[in-house]
């Protein structure tokens, strides 16, 4: 068991992660945040916790310490890069799961994944590494949400949906059963997805259609 938790990120999603840990009674275990872009001022703090400026500073910080990291960055590709850094530096990543989340027994949850307040993840679902399931989103039975994908608040995916790596489901969007969302695809806010989406596309509307290739 780690002595310290460090949230790797220093923006809005990092504060959401802290709120999750606060709700779990673990806020006292958080000893620092990491400003991975090193844009903040020297000596900055968040919730009275110091902010380390950049990954080099984080690397120095973990030397000789028993630290577990939690990813606190909202950008999918950036989370992927941060997980690579953690793996290369031997820093374990853990999950942050809000106590109000409803998660069926047997659901697989990868390291570095965040599950926010009011979410529902049902039987047979699998969440990869570095996934974000945002506030009040739902993942129905037997879905697969691959590494570094993200469901925005209030989005819903029906049974046996596959959300490929680094895809993003926008706020309030809905995906019917047995659909595949291609890797890196962005589903726009409020969209209704009724057919498979290609990789690296923006799909919007009701029903959702490809607007452009990314």
C-alpha cells in the first residue's frame, strides 16, 4: 500500500479526482499535484497541496518515496503519454472511483481509470487503462471501453457497445446497442449514434453522421 497519492494533473479534471478521493476519505493521502505542462507559478498549491512543476520535478519527488499516481488529466492522448511515463519510471497508477458509482460485480477496471459520481457500469463491462467515465454517465452490460477513452457527463452507451481507444463520447450523447465507436472518434454533444463510426472522425447530430475526419 502506498504512503502517498500524487494526482498527475493540475487542472479541472485533477480537482474532480481530488473530490472523488475526498468522498472516499482519502484526501489526506494526497500529497501533491503535478502540473505536467509546467505552466503554473512556482509555489502554487491546490487544496493546500503543493503543485510540482513538470514531470522532471515529479521524477525527483518520487525518489525514495512510496508513491501511487492517479491520472488527473482530461485529454485522452495526454493521459496515454502520462501512463507511458509512469510505466517507464516504475510509478504504479491506481483508480479513482466515486463511492456513489454503481458498479456491477465482476466489472473489469484498468489502472489509472476514473469513475465519477452518479455513474452506472453494468455486468460484463470492461474498462481499459486511463479511461474516464464522467458524472452520471452509464455503461450498460457487456460494453468494452478501451484504453484512454472517455465518456462525458450524462452520456449513455447501451449493451455490447465497443468504444475504441482514445475515443470521446460527448455530453448527453447516446449510443444504441452493438455499435462500435472507432478509435480516436469524437461523438458530439447530444448525438444519437445508430451506426458504427469510423476511426478519427467527428460525428454529430440525430442520427449522428460524420462531419469531418480528424
